[in-house]
């Protein structure tokens, strides 16, 4: 079940990254609206990647690399 949650979070992060890129490069909307929507989608994608990392390191039991130990502090 945890591996499905990881796959789900990674798929959603990829989809939001693609949507952010699509919105950013679309010429149909005004520039400031495109930038705002792209930034919001990008932040949502980063949060989904963070959730996927939490599933990977906390729920699946993958050991955290030594160069990422500062994240736990």
C-alpha cells in the first residue's frame, strides 16, 4: 500500500510540473496571471515531492543518506 502512495505522489508531482510548464509558456493569458498560476502549481509540485520523500524514507524504511541528515534537525 505504501508503494502505491509513493507512486501516486510522484505521478501527481510530475503532472503538476507539466501543468506549470504548460501554463508558463501559454500566450493566451496575461503575463502576471500565468506567472502566478505557474508559481502556485510549482509549489504544489514541490510539496508533493516532499510527501513522496516522506513516504520513501519514513514508511518504506529506506535509510536516509548522510548528506540529507540536516533535514531531520
